[in-house]
């Protein structure tokens, strides 16, 4: 099953591809390597982001849902930029930041919400890449999770 | 107009290429892809960095000026390492960290000070790449902004 | 002397290659470029990570020892994934996060503990690459240092 077929089978609703939040491009493709900018959890209205900080006003489960929403937002952005998710050969490397209080240490569990979605859509071999999960005290617009990703495309 | 001509036309003053602040190299070039180390806002004396934290002792406007100064420092480093800014084919991906209080959320606006400079020097097509803007509670030497960048060179 | 010979000569003890701490792969190799996931300072029992925050309950010297331990953990992971450290052509870019209080500014000195180890094992030319050292308020499992690295392999 292709990623595009999988999205239909899973009945996933992608939010609109997010508008730019600053002076940057959503993706730069260098050869067959696509560098996607940091994305947040865009809601289905296409304007509002989920907000919160882990350990303060968000549980691990809510954080996982936010990380999954970042994944859906990235899928929307990939489809808009690439035309088609089936062009993805490999999710290479994801760098994920989780807004956290000083004593919150479960960033990997939170980011799994994103990684598991990508594993389902692309399959574990293609969809699960290398990853770093990092805590931080604050993110743009008070979003709980921001993820950037390097993707290898079919040549 | 080439980037080098643009620097003259804009009457830009680049600080000296910064001395190393630890055990690393300013850039590694792998094929035609150049990975530049994290840079801070070096002042024109070539020794002192701008300092501050957004939301604490620095306004958004001051943060933008610091981000622009990081851009000037990166240009100095690129010229020193590459010989010539005209070798830049594409600014691929920038990862920008902004030292912030817990309730400061305008990291993208701050980092725009860097991105707008690169857009002017290299032109929007080449100079504006993919980007992530991340908050953090502290950076080396109390600098307000640190940026690393991946650059594609003319082969 | 090859890196594998150097490890013997330096009498280095590598910890076991770390188990996965979430939904990701330890490395993705894209062409001859290997992207290693963020690693922490695994202790020799292969289960426990060093913990602490710089400026709070850890000195710079202890942070350097932790950064060196991240380096040993990365070497264990590289050997497990690549079969042999002699396949490394160049350490390209390291991104290092140091768990820090708001007023701790010596992240580069801490990360040097990692960079100096790699300089010894691989030699300064190959082992010391581009680098960013970033502070953050918290890391997974309360580890003091997390480092991800891009490595160019012999083709």
C-alpha cells in the first residue's frame, strides 16, 4: 500500500498546509534530499496551533497527540511541496523539540506520537528514521512540539 | 549583482571571522555541501559577542539586530572559509536558537533579522532556505542567538 | 593508527550500544552519509544513563566527563551499526545539547569533553568536525548532554 493509499485507509484528516510564520521556505530540495523547516501542530482550521508546555499544562498523552498533529501538519506540507507523498524514499532524520518544565524528562515518549504516525503511513522501514528528542523551555507561539525533518526522495 | 557586489552596495561591515570557541572546525565541506558550525553575534572588535535574553533584558527589535549580527558573522566566516561568497549556490537549512524567558514566544520574528539579511545579500531565491526557530533558556557566553547553517556550493 | 587500533592503545572501555529509548532507528545511512540519532551518556551497565544539570548539580568537569561518555556511547553505537569504526571518513557535524540552569554559559567547554575524545580516536583531521553547542533547560531522563552527529563514510 502506498502512503497516499494508507492515508485513505486510516481515514486521516490532514490540516491545511501551514502558512509561513516568518522569512523562510517550507522546504529546500538539494539533489534528492529534502530539508523541511520546523513545523508545529496546526489545527484543522489552518490558522491556529495547539499550545502548551509539558509538565505544566499538558499531560504526556496530550503531548503525544500534539506530536501526532505535528506529523499530520508535516504530511500536509510534504504533499503540498512534493505533490505526492509517494515520492518519499526514506524519512532520514527528525529533530524534535518539546516545550517542557525543568523537571519534565519524557520527551521521547511525547515525540513517539509523531514517529508512530509516520511508521503507520510510510511503514516502519521507510517512515521511522534517526531522531533526536530535546527538551526546551519555550517554543514559538507557545506550541508544545516543533519538528524538522530530512527526507530522501525517490530519484 | 553577486553577493560580494551586494555587500559593497549595501555598505555592510562584516566583523572579523570569529575565533574558535572550542574544539571544532568552523565548517566541514562534504562534496558540495558545507556544514557551518553554530555562530553567535560577534561585534566589530572581533573578540566580544552581543549578550542578552529575549523577554528579560532584550526587546524583539534588539533580538532582530542580534540575529542580523549573527548573519554578518556567518558571512565573515563563509568568506574566510570559502574565499568568496559568490560560491554559494543555495542557503539550504538554518537552525536558529533564541535565548528566551519561559513566556517569550516570538522566536521567528527575532530570527527574521538574520533571514532578511541573507535574502538581501544572496537574493530571496538563494538566500532564504528552510529554517527552524527554537527557544532555549540559555546559550554559550549568554549570547541571545546562535545559528548553524547548511549551504550548497557551486560545484 | 586506525580508530580501532587507537581504542585499544587508549585502553578505552566502550559501554554496550544503547537500547532504543523510543520509536526511531539508531542510524540512517543515506548514500555515504550516516545520520546518528541523539545519544546520551550510557554507563557501563548498558542500562543506566548519567544524570544532572550544569549549574545545578554538576560541575563543568563533571559535565565534560558526561560529554566524553556520550562520545564513548556514540562510538559503541557506530561500531554496532557500521561493524567497524575504520569506515569513518569524516565526522561532519555534531549538534550537542547541554542541560543547564539559566545562568550557565559554558556549554562549549562541556562539549569539548566529547570533541577531544573524537579528536584522539579518529585524529584531529577526521574526528573534529563542525559543531553547535546549545543550552537547554531539560533533556530526556535528566541526562546532562545529548549529541547527534552526521558522519561521512568511506565509499
